[in-house]
């Protein structure tokens, strides 16, 4: 599946927000880019949701979730696809139909650059076996967006320096969800810069030592 740099960055941020929110809940799992099978003994009957949330499952390490089998676990209550010109037809036709058949209550399509839909975020709710467009509303934080009944969160777009970014608001705590991933990314970048600086300093010392050795050899 293709992701441009912006989509990949946003995917990490959104997944991080939800993983951080549910990390202490023993019956919740947030999956990202995981192979999901929906029929036993049929390896071809599968999808790869970009992001999904499941409640009522046993807590276990992420490394133990190699694939997700619907008949062994539970149906996701929330799926979000990062749609793009490369995946939009599959997201709006194939996956929309399959998720409805699975019984996923809420399906969101996220397109930050708005390249293939009129708005960067669309919300769909399951009714009568088919998805219907959700209506935007004024959220308690004063922003217009969608209220997710299954997550109990408000989803809204924050236009930061001209770049649309998906944010989530918890009306119970009255706060926006945060992700640890941006902080970790900064820490990794800082460590990488420090390693580069140390390598450059070591190389400079080696050059200086070599120059001194050559000078000493010429004097001798």
C-alpha cells in the first residue's frame, strides 16, 4: 500500500494518540496496517485496515498480534483509512462494502491534502447494513467535526500552518488527545544529530593526529 511522507507521518500520529489512550485498558486493542482475515480456511478473504480499534479482546503484547482473525476475536468498532488517489476506489467501494458486511459501526476516511474527496475527513456510520454519511457538528471544544459514539471522542481537523491535521477531543476530560510519538521522534532525531556530531569530531581528531604525525616525520 502506498503512503506519501505526509500520510505516513499522520498515520503514526493518529495511531499513537489512540494507543496512548487505551494502553491501560485490558480489553482494548489498536491495530495499524495489520492483516485481518474474516473467513476461516480462506486466506484470500482478508483486508488490511490502516487503523482500527477493537474492544472486548484480551490484552497481550503487540508482537503476539501477527494477524487479526475476526472469528477468533471481535469485530472492530472503528476503522480509519488514510485514503489517497492510489487507494480511494478500494477505500470507498471494496472496503466500504466489506466493513459494512463485517458490521463495523463507524468507518472514517482521512485525506489530509483533500486530493480525492471534498473534505480531509469523512465519517460514516452503519445503519441498516449500509454506511450513511455522518454530519459534522459543533464539538464541546468549539471546533466543528464528528462525534464518534463508539470511541466517545470528537474528531476534528486542525489547520496548522496550512496543513490539515486530525485531532481527537475527549469531552469527559475536556482535553485533546496527545501522542507520545512526536516526542519520541524528536528524541530520536536529537540522538541522531548527536551521533553525527560525535562522528564528525572523531574524524576531525583523526585528521589532526595524522597531520601532526606527518609534521613530526618531516622534522625527523
